[in-house]
C-alpha cells in the first residue's frame, strides 16, 4: 500500500521544481524577472493553500496578472539602483568624512528600497489598488514588521549560501523553495491584519 503522505510530499517537491524551472525560463529575457517573481509568489500562495489548478497554468496566470505593475516596477527599480550606484561612487571618491557619511546614508536608503521591493511581490498577492499604493503599503509592512523582515532577509542570505555550496540547486528548487519559506513568513504578517478586519 502506498503511503499517501509520501506521495503528497513527492508531488509537492515536483511542483516546486516545476515552478523553479518556469521562473528561470520566464526570467531569461531579464526584463521579465519581476513578472516571473510575481507569478512565482502567486503560484506559491495557491500551492500552500491547495487552491487553483496546475502550477503550470497558475504560473502563467500570475505572470500576466500584474503585467503593467511589474513592468513599471522593473524600470523604476533599475533607475533607482543606477542613481544610487552613481551617487555612492561619487561620494566615496570624495575621500572625505562627509562623503563617507553620505555614502552610508545612501546605502541605508538602498537597503530600505530593496526591502520595499521584496515586499511588493508579497503584498501584490493581496493588494488591490494602484502601483503607488502598493509601494507605500510594502514600505510600511517592511519597516513596520522588522522581525519578519529580518527573517526574510535571513532566508535570502541562506539561499545565497546554499547557492555557493551547491550551485545545482539554483536550477532545481532553490528559487521556489526560498519563495515558499518567504511566503510562510509573510503569511504571519497578513494574518495579523485579517484578524483586525
């Protein structure tokens, strides 16, 4: 007799591997990396709740769901990171304490920006509004729930360490597995607001 829990786990790992491959393929043009990340979190949320159809269909549904948001998100992020990079390079080359202080402030701003960016992919799964509202909500959630944010950053850091030790996991399950763990952490935030409503 087959152990159903074992088969459920096998299907779960297979779904994560399929999502990992879909994310890699959909991210190949680079400009669509935000779209595929949004689709990945959309699919992960449905997978965790045991809702929706096949991960293949749900991924592509998620890919087009916030298409214009993610396109704008990509270009805003690229521009912001370019400006931050140029400014930090400029101030560090001043070789003055004032320049180093400004560089530190810019790095802090960059970190807050990246935290907000990570939260946009998570918040988009629940949020209904416009892109500016999504960014505001993501900023507030990211800074307002620092323990969760630190845990999410820890998960991402751990994923980078795993990538260094076992690079093949990047092509198998690392991205989708990381997204799965991050979604679990983010659900802890969402539940607090659902209880309040």
